[in-house]
C-alpha cells in the first residue's frame, strides 16, 4: 500500500480500519541468500538496499528484540556530515545525500529536518580548528559556514554570551545538518524492505554460528537454525559479544550513552547546537521537548541504562551555555550501548571467516550514517568488494596503522 494524501483521505473515510501492517511478521525459513543479524537502522537499511539495488531479496533480518528496540530508537536524532578526515567526509556526505532523498525513496515520513548543526567555539585555538574543519568540508563539496559571535547571537539569542569562563566566540554551521525522527527510520526501512520480499524476523536471537569446511554457513537462533551463503553482523553495542561466538576478538569496547528529554516548551533552540568547551549537544523536538546528551558513562557495560553522575554532568554543561535550561523540568532519560572502536571510526569489511561480514564500531555517531552504512554494507555483501566511500573502514587498519582518528584521541575508545 502506497502512502499518499489520497490513501490517507480514503482510510479516514473508512474509519482507518483497512491499513495494512507496515511489514510482514515473517517466520524463519530454512535458508536465505543473506542473513543480516540486527534489526536496527543499519541492518534494515542493508536488507533494503540488498533487495533494491542488488536484486537480492532472499534476505532475512534477524532481530533478538523488536525493530527499533536498540540504538536506532534511542539516539538524539542528529544528522550531519561535518567531518575532517578524508576517510570520513565522503562517506558521511554520501549519507547526507541519501537522507535528503530518503522519504521519497521509502515513501515514508521520517521527518528529515535540515535545520542546521552549529558547533560553538570558545577560544582562538578552537576557532582555528573549526576553520580547518570547515575548509576540509568545503574541499569535499560539503557546506560549511564560519559564524562570528554576533551571527550566533542572531540565531540563538538565549545562549549565554556573557559567560566569563566559556565565552562564545562564534560557531561552525552546517545548514544541511539537522535531525530525523529516529524510530521512523527503522519503520520506514522495515516497511520498504518487507515490500521487496525481505523477511523481518523479530524475537529471534542469534546464539551461535554454524561452520562447515572453514566457512560460516548459518546461524543458531532461539527459533532454530537458519542457513545462508552470506551473513552480515550489524548489532551495534553487541558487536563484540556476537563476534566472540565466531571466535573473533575485535578492536571494539562497549560503553553506555544516555539521552535526556525535557518537558515541552516554546521554541528555544533553532537547530542543533553543540558546546565546544565540553561535550554537550541539544536540539528541540517538534513537540517542544529539549533533546540533549553529552559524554559516555565512562565504564564498560552491555546494560542499556545509565547512571546519575553523568546525568548531573550533562545538565551542568547544558546550563553553562543555556542558563534558562535550569528552569525546565526533565521528562525522561534512557541509555543505549555503543560499540566504541579504538580510533572512533567504523568498520565495514569482511572478517577472517569466509561467509561472515562485519558492520560495526559506530561509536555514538552511527545514526547519521544509517543510509550510507546500509548502502555500503549491501554493496560489500553483494559484490564482495568495498564500496568506494567506505574503503577506509577496513578491519585490518588497526594492525597496519592506517587509523582514522577523527578526534585525535589515540587508542582510548571512551574518549572518541
Ligand atoms: C543516547 C544515544 C544518543 C545517540 N545520538 C546520536 C546522534 O544524535 N546522531 C548519531 O549519528 N548517532 C547517535 N547515536 C548512535 C546511533 O544511535 C548508533 O550508532 C546506531 O543507531 C547504531 O546502529 P543501529 O541503528 O543498527 O543499532 P541498533 O538499533 O542498536 O541495532 C542493533 C540491533 O541488533 C540487535 N541484536 C544484538 N545482538 C543480537 C543477536 N545476538 N541476535 C539478534 N539481534 C541482535 C539489537 O537488539 C538491536 O536491535 C546515539 C546513541 C545513543 C544510545
């Protein structure tokens, strides 16, 4: 069923009784061409592009919970392509271009809202770093504008410009950045993939791999064995746990990241604003809630819940740039588990096991990558060669030293 104004009016006249389910509730078959493990944004996008771009529709997405129960439904919804390093910029800009056409492509309203991402700077040295970043972006054809303090003031007058400790000296603005309704991305990809024949199998946890003659040929699940010629892992914060089932030890650690939402208030923040003197980012949802987050919780965990000290730290940083926030009541908070790689950049590659492929290490920035990650992982699975914009995301770069250390932090994953 195609969604349109006409289908909406037709359904309204019939009392909304005839809507078809957005995707089929598939039962596991014995075998597929490709199994994608993980029904998050990346897994669902991979399945969709496998069917749509490569004509491979005998695909199963195997999800241990329900679609959208992982990070794709837990993030702060920010999309941007304001990267610095050559390994990253083309990939994230490709993703941005896919976001720009996604709703038409999927026939699904994902509320893609390009209302700008503004990175504040608070010192001369930080301005130099942002000038460099903006120039690198423009050299790759990505939009970037350097704003002075007066221009930032016109955009966001409620920021604290009098703050003696962290004076706002300006900001780097990417106008095409913004936000996307996160769970709609999962639902939109699931619906589009299912309509092309992909089986989306929920409540089906992968518990082991089947090996035959040196190849991975299938998965053991809580709903029985499923075979496939190729198997892709796209399980975000559970990557190292799943890989361990195939005896792989990956350069990935799992950490907790929290998000927070306030009560609804009148428009306060125009787009996405990030604090340059700490780690804090904020936007405002269409309902009026302030949506914000900050640093990782700082310890390894697979539990999708956070701790109070980080909550306090994030709120303190928020009030440092927007004192008015101190008057707003917090509505809710939650957490997700991040697959932090050693250089802060992702991995889309084959593994040492024939038949097993890896998509992981997205750290806390993988939502914006969803379309390009799915596109490139589908390309790798279908053709056995990396997509042009994802060539740098090799697994062996940690052995060969070709790291993509965007933040320049070295091998300390909780700092990326
Ligand atoms: C609080 C928070 C804020 C964030 N903010 C942003 C942001 O603003 N912008 C941004 O770009 N990124 C952000 N991120 C990061 C982003 O959400 C993730 O990098 C991205 O969603 C990960 O990819 P995914 O959607 O496929 O992951 P997930 O949705 O986590 O999908 C993985 C799926 O695999 C399933 N799975 C795990 N193990 C198994 C198994 N054994 N068998 C079967 N299924 C399994 C899980 O249940 C899960 O559904 C944020 C994350 C969090 C938690």
